């Protein structure tokens, strides 16, 4: 299979090609068979408590393991019309959390409007931030804006040392991340009693599962506090998903079969029962609906019996929808499990 270079669009040419690779693996049984063996097939949603909005693929970084294949040259971007449809749908529900992601979501021209509208509706707003975006001159007031609207920041930081972080996210990104974290701390983020939540995200640099979340959190806290004077609230561990650039890395490095075997061998039915797709609805930059951000990148839409676009939003039909699964789902069910909020089980 011919592969393109890391950082270019759609490393495996199309989502269909990625799905073909995932379905064709001999390294593990189909994911649905695992669900059947553990009495969980088919998975159904248990409601919607997280309304996740992916506003596009534009990003100021090009990260080696990005499942979105985001970068500075991407043009996919949520329009104001689609953003308004999102807020109209949200207003008709009691969904408590709005999770805004990208790309670098802050670079979308409607990002601040979405934050303001969701905040006005009384919802808890989360921003999935790469940290370095806070240092862009045009975003000089961004940290203050986030603090003023009590936005929870979920910040990517693969490791507490520069070598590993820069290997995954680009040269010099670690130092920029530390500078951004210090700015956030100065505003009160990560400080006890401030109410400004700053959570970090750790995902492994290589083809292996993350360590126990509580153990690596303690290491991060000690190292960042001692070496850099940085504070944060929680650390989330997230498994690298065999999607887009990371799938390309696995194939090019000869680690694909071994990684899929590792994920399948670590399948945890308790984690499978608590996967984030059961309580999350993911909205793409163009308004299409998905069970999760990973399904969105693989263009696996919600079940055909549920609305497929935000303009047709119907909470009653989406709340109990059947979840669409494929072999990449092993990534969310291995070990302690993986979600946008870190490990699923203790």
C-alpha cells in the first residue's frame, strides 16, 4: 500500500481505505465479536451528556499522531450557519456539557461566539487546547477570554519532558506549552479554589498503551511543579487510536499487527460498557452527526435510524441510538479504557 508523508492530508488517501486496513487485520477478531462474547452487542447510547463540536481541521501544529490529520493548511471550518444550528439544537435540551474541539478550535472564527452562546445557556464549556495557540499574537487575549467565561481547558501535553513531547508535536512545542501553562496559572487556572479547571492529556509517544492514570498523574505533577512551577487539576491518559496519522505510523514502522494484538488482548468489558460514545454526540464541522470524534474521522455516521445532520436534530431518536463500531474501537476498550475524559475504569 502506497503511503504519503506524515503531515500531508489524509495519509491513507481516504477514510474508506483506513477502514479497509482495520477490517482486514488478522491480528485480532472483529470488535463486534468481542462485544458479543461479553454480552454487550449491540452497544446503544445511554443518553447525551456531552455535546461535542468539532469546528474544523485548521491547526497551528502538525502533530505526528493526530487522528484528525489537522494542520496549518487545512481549510475545513465550521460556518456561522452550522454553529447556529448547533446552539439551536443545544438550547432545546438539558445536555450539561459542550466540548469544543478541532484542529485548534480557537482558530475557527466562530469559536468565541460558540463559547459565549453555550455559556449563556448555562452549560459547562470545555476547550480542547494545544496550548501553543495561546501564544499566537492574534490570540493574545484568548486566555483571558476563556477565564472570563469559566471555560474548562483540556490541554494536550504528551509528556513532562521536552524530548518526548517535541518528537510527537514538533520542535519547540514543549517550551511553548510550558509558557502557555504559566500564563494560565497566572489567571488562576489549575489553582485550588479558583474554579478555573486546567486538565492535561497524556498519550504515549509510541505504539503502546498508556500507563495507569493515577500513577502518571503523580509523576506529571511532581515534574511540572518542581521543574517549571506549573500546576494543573487532573491528568487524563488517552490511548493512541489506529486512525489517520497514527495508523500510518503503525504501518510504516511495522508496528500495526503488534499494536492491534496488544489492544485486543487488553480488551476490558467494563471499559467497553462505559465508552464515551454511549453518552456523547459528536458534531462535525459541516454539521454531520457521529457517535464520537474517531468515527467522525473515519466517516462512520450515526445509525441510519437516527438523524444524520444537526439541522434534523431529534434528541429522542439520538438518545437511544445504536452505536456504530469497528476495529478501531479496541483503542477505547483496552486496559483501563480510554475516552476524552481519560481512563474509563480505575
